[in-house]
C-alpha cells in the first residue's frame, strides 16, 4: 500500500514538471480545449485486430518501428535497445570532421541534455556517419567539448549497419560520397518508448529546438498516463 502511494506521488510530481509541454498542445476549438497527440511517422499497416471507441469499431494501426541495433558508444560499450528500454530518446547523425553545422546541432542538443539531466526517461544519441575515423576514443574526445553525460551517447558502427539504420530505421539519408564528403540528415528525431518515430526537427533552428523540447514533454505525459492506468 505504501509503495503504491509513493509511486503515485512520483507520477504526480513528474506530471507537474511535464505540464508546460502538455499545455503547449492544448488547442482551443469552439471554446473547448482539445489535446493534440503527436503524429507517427513512417509506413503504417492496418491490423486485423481492432477496438471500440464510443461504440464504433476502429481497426488497430501498426506503426513503423526501429529495428534493434548494435553500436558502440564513446566509452567503448555496446549499445542496443536494451539501453533504451521504456525510454524516450532523441537521435541525430553527424561526423567529427564536418563543417560548422554539426557543432551548431550538437550545441543545441547539449542544452536539451542539460534540461533533462535529472529525468530518467529521456536520452540522446548522436550517430557518426564516418565510423572509419570516428572510433570510440575520437568520439570520447569530441564529446568532451559538450560536457556529454551518460544520457548522451555518441555512437559508431560499421557503415552497413549505420547507413541501413538511418535509411530503414530513422528514415533519413546517410551516404558517403567521397572520403571527406557525406550526405546525411541534420534532423533531430524523436523516438517514443515503443521505438516509433514521433517527430523530426531542424537541429540548427532555435524554434524547432523549442518545439522538440515541448514535444518531449508531451511524450513524457503519454508514458505517465500509461503508468497511471497500470496503477488502477
């Protein structure tokens, strides 16, 4: 009984912290507030199962999900979905020798990392598109300029794994044109606890970073509602 009471208090506290982002998505329509959930990105499949809502049968939808991956972080540790079990995370692509754009994007990410430094539900990953040169020691040195914590993983893997993950998992471009020239997305990608894509954001745009911050809070609220339902 005591355990359930404490858990409920924690849920209420975190929901209060997430409230600003939640309020961002309360839209006014004809004098009524209406909650706007985040979209799901990628291909969708209508399932054979369904559910009833207000007496109407609605077929279930199967949304695109990331496939599991095996990469290595800046500390040489293996990273897979196990590291993000029941977690939200923001993913991005970069390489350490890229022009100013990568620095700009990663500085913006560092601000978000700091904002969520005490939140156990939110993580960040930056995946290099130049793994031949961006080995774990190189990523470790590079990440030090952003004061990266264990909530922000700089990841590398062979190009076959990385590029396939970008194109077929995160649904963004990643290709090497020449030794020093890469085509890759500067988008930040928001992934929910079920490994579905819930948003894309321009990593160099301040307004987009603010939007991402708000939408992270919306996903936190979604997860807390799941916990609240489970308690009852």
